[in-house]
């Protein structure tokens, strides 16, 4: 992987129609030298998993504001596992209640970023988590 840019899929699962935060993160990751694939709004877990596989992504950032994170995130994680994808860093951002974060991490989410998380922290996390 040496010399290859970190590839990150940024996705908005479910019916949430607000993507300003996801676009800000996508631009920050791109500005930090990563290759970003933004899937747009209203993606199903199946579409997201397929994109991660097709794009040979190193990480996926799921942006959820709708409150459906305890349904959508486990589905994405399960679909990736079913396909034998166990080397992709899964992160979640959005309005995630603090009491749900330990359960998401137990399911395989590497990190959860709540509103107000500095973009630098997200960049640093992904760069540190993706091994070259």
C-alpha cells in the first residue's frame, strides 16, 4: 500500500437528508491527501458495503443524524463481514447519544465522532488507524 493514498468512503445511510457535515468531512479528508468517495444521500447499507468493496476502501465514514444508527451501522458492519471485509476501518459521525457509543464499538466501529469533533481529530484518527 506504500505510496497509495488512503481511500475513504463517506456515506449517508438511511433517509437522513442533511449532508453538510458529511461534505465538510469529505473535503477535509481530501485536503489532507486522502482519496474520498462520497456516495451521496439516502444510501442503503447494501449500497454502502458494495461501494466499500468496489472502491477497495481503507475506511468508511457513516454520517447519521436521523437516529437510526443502531439499525443502519450494525447492518453495514454485518454486510462487510459477510463479504470477508475485515480490514476496513469503520467510523461513525453525527448525533449519536453517548450511551450508544460503547455498543457501536462492540459491533466493530473503530471510532464515533459527535457534533463539534474537530476535523483534525478525524483526519488524525483515520491516518493512524489505516496501516500502510
